[in-house]
């Protein structure tokens, strides 16, 4: 199942925080090429912002980007019609 291993709250619901912003920077480390900081909040209306910072290799950044794009494409195809092999969107009638 897609949600196996995800953090859950006391009621067993998957915990999801809203992403507020992200920042990317080049790193000069030997184990990572790109620094990624993701700022998030459990309560977007509040001023309390948390952040996680990651070091990614160029290959990991490309793979993450491809995975996110694939999920976005799938979601858009479900919401707005069928995506053709050329990437054009057609609205369902």
C-alpha cells in the first residue's frame, strides 16, 4: 500500500504538513551536490514554521524531480482529462 510506513496521528490518520516554501543551494560536499530546505507547517495559518534540510546527489535530485512530475501528471490527467503521449492535455467531454 502507498501509505505503509508513513507517520500517523493518534487517530491513525496519515500526518501531512503543508509545504510553505523550499530553497535550493549548491553544495561542495563529497556526498551531496544539492542542498534542499523544505519549510512546512502543521498549521499554515500560524506563524510557526519548521524546516528539514537535505543533501542530495544530482542523481537523487533528478529522480525526485521525475517522481514528483509523474505524480503531478497523473493527478492532472485524472482531474482535467486524458494526457496524450505528447504531453498535451485534453479536457474530457
